[in-house]
């Protein structure tokens, strides 16, 4: 029998109360999901294709958003052959992409969707060990990447995040919520539940974003078998550092999500209304590929009203002391999956039942919690010294929780003006990845753009204030 360092109850208490990132060790050693390497998953899928996002390995000053990537449909066999240097005849859809120049990422793949024909494997993922009974692979998301695959720096509007590393290693660069202004938040590209940073964490443009110097990075290299807790509203930039990586995550819903959904609904209304009014021929790829389409004003208003109603209902339930237990219901678990990536799950705002979810998972009061048991089984992801370079790394090794190392190297470069948008395409090494040829510093640009206005209107601080005013109006 596999003995865990913490009981499910204690683990959940830690997850729901900890306000800084931490790595759980020795909590998933007996999970069958640890066998989910790419070769094993490939056999399960039996030739089924999935979508991969491809980006350039060259590091630019501009973040490589999903709007500036290529997309291909391929099998895991083809991905494995491509990423491991096997004969090119086995590459399939990857044949047009030079492995030395590109990385590939099958990201945000809902286990329930891609393995719908083999639902028995859902039980390989056991989030019940973390105090969430009933939560399995069905409520989890799969990530498969090659070396260099990355997610631009962003924060998730909803919940906290548990991430199990299965194969290879990933390096996480995390920033606390208090650093939001230093990370220059933007909602372009727009995606429900994600706020992106304008800063390319891998190569920050300190001329354009000087306040980034004031940010405090918490960096950790996650190894197989370890589980990372990403607390609510922590910014993160994630990169694969081994030839092949596999991760499994699950977002844990929180009471604070009710207000966050009101804020997201307000943001959606503003972004869709203003950007939809622009001339489509301008070619501004403002909508992330993960969103199906720009929803209408009427639908967005329905979304806002449902979010407000759910928030007020939650407040009434909290006051009356009738909040339900956090361990209830598979339906509630399934709703959590609607949270991100509408294109993947087909969840439209007017029908997403997550908006009417009741108050669950009440956060324990600080005075009722015992001291967090940091040690070999729970390792803090510590902040880097300001003297350490922006991209310095602190690694947590599987066998030794206190083994740390730092990698120096801060990158500077010429200020780049703008980036051409890349249309989703299977074309070989499309030229749309390239920067404008006349991309010199924008010394002559004086006119404000729609995006300049939007960055101010939908700044998280502004949206938070608008949501509070709106909720006060509804209470009256």
C-alpha cells in the first residue's frame, strides 16, 4: 500500500489556503497516470489525430501568442518521430517544419474529449488524493510538447491549478498577483479566462516595459511525479526543457470565481463590442484561436446577467450558512471543464452551466489552519533574488527537495515595432512568422489605436472596479 505524506483532508487544506506556489512530492507515486508517456498514449489513441500548435524556437522581444502560431493535425506517432529525430518519412504533417527551428505543443487537450472511447482510463488520475473525491482524468487537461514548447505569460481568471508532471521536465516562471502592473496586462489577444502579459518573459524588452524590472519571479523546474500548485491569479510562463514532455492538470474552482466571472463577462462585452466595430480588413487577429467566434452583444449581455445572478445567489447562500460541501457531485466537476478553451469543448457563454454553479470549496479561515508543513514532501517555490537574472532558474529535483541551482543570463535586444499576425495554416514554414521588414523603433507613431484604448478600458484594476459598482447597483 502506497503511504502518502499527507491525508486527502490535509492536502486539500494546504491547496485551499496556500497563497504561494509549492511542489508536492511523493503524492502521486502510485497513480497509473504516471505511465502516460507519449508512446503509451499513442497506443491508446490508435492513430487518432490531435491538433498541435507550432512556434519558432527563436526568441523575440514579442511574446509568441497563439495568434502567431501555425497549427497542424497529426498523430502522436508522427509527433514522436519528429521530436526524436526518426526518419522524416514518418513525420506526416510535421514534414514541413524543421525540428531545429520549431517546437510543437498539443496543449489544453481535455482528457474526456480525446479519450472518449476509452473512459476507463479516467481513473488513472486520482485527484481524490488531494482531497477532491470524484475528480479524475475526466476533469483534467493533457499537455504534450517538444523541447522549447511554451505558453505565453498569463494568469487564469478562475480557480487555482494542480499540475502533475508525467514525462520530461517543464520550467515554470511564476509571478505573484501583486506584480500585475509590472507585467503589463493585456486582453488582446482575447480569450475567456486568460489575461496575457505584453512582456516576453524569455526575452524582456526593458526599454518598452521598464517596470518589469520590479517583478519577482518564482522559478521551478517540475520533474516527473511532482505536482505543482499554482495559486489563484499567479502569473505563469511555462516552457518544456526536454525533448518530449507530458503534463496533466486540473483547475480547482473557488468561491472567488463568481466575482471573476462577472469581471470576465464585462471584459467580453467591451472587447467584442469595440473590436467587432473595426474594419475586418485591418487584419488584427484579436480573438485567440481558442475562442470559437466573437459573440454578439445580446449573448454577451445574457452571459453578464447569468454571472451576476450566480454571484448574488452565492452571496445569499454564504450569508444563510447553507453552502454545500466541497465534495459534492460529478456534475459540478464537469462544469469546471467549461472554463477554458471553448473551441475544445464547445461551451458557449449562454449555455455554460458553470455560470450557475453554487458556492463550493469554502476557503478555510487562516486562524483555523495549522502551520503549512513545508519539508521534503512540500517544497516552496521561492522568489529569486533581484540580483539574479530575469530568467534564472531554481530547480526542484525529484530525489532531493533541497537541491537548487541557478542559471544566469539576462537577454536584451533592439526594440521591435510590431508583429505580423499569423493566420492558422498548415502551410510549410509560412512567412507570416516573420517580423515586418521595416520594423524600426516607432518614434513617429503618435495616434492612439483601438488596442491602446482597450488596454486601458479592460485593465484588471478598471474591470474590478466596474464589477464592484455593477454588483452594488444590483444589490440596491
